[in-house]
C-alpha cells in the first residue's frame, strides 16, 4: 500500500513538472484595473510564470474547500464532543454505583430467596 502511495505521489509530481515545463511563459496579473492604479499610487501588477498562477489557483481552491468543509462539519464535531463527555460522565457514575454498598434488601424478598435456596 505504501508503494502505491509513493507511486501516486511520483505520478502527480511528474504531471506537475510536465505542466510547469509546458507553461513557463510569463503572464502579467493585474491586481487592480488600470484606471485604479493612478488613484492608489502603486503598480498593482505581477509578472509570473503561468504554471505558478495555475498552481496557486489550485492551492487556494483546495484550502478554501477544506476550510468551508471544516466549518460545515463543526456541528457534527460539537455533537460528538458532547456525546463523548456524556459517555464519560455515565461511565464514572456507573463506576461509583458499582463501588457503592448494595441496597438493603426487602425482608419479603430475603425470605423468598431463603426458601428457594433451602428447597
């Protein structure tokens, strides 16, 4: 199984290298429209290889997806934590009840048990 994992990672790495070599031409990204650049006072452009732009978009998408999924699953994690605390509380209560003295028996039940043991 470990070999399959490494083979899959090597395959993904090779695919990334092929994409990087095929898309190494520089592209210019404008962070603001050209009309807004004089208003802000700084040049809001980046020149990067295309494969970095593609890789950054994929990474940002993955991080955003994981973050939204983590937030969505919060209610399930909170309920599981509440259930875990309740189970621990009940286990502790059960342990205390098992260590406590047995309750005093009813006289009638004791007589009936004695008769069935004798008979």
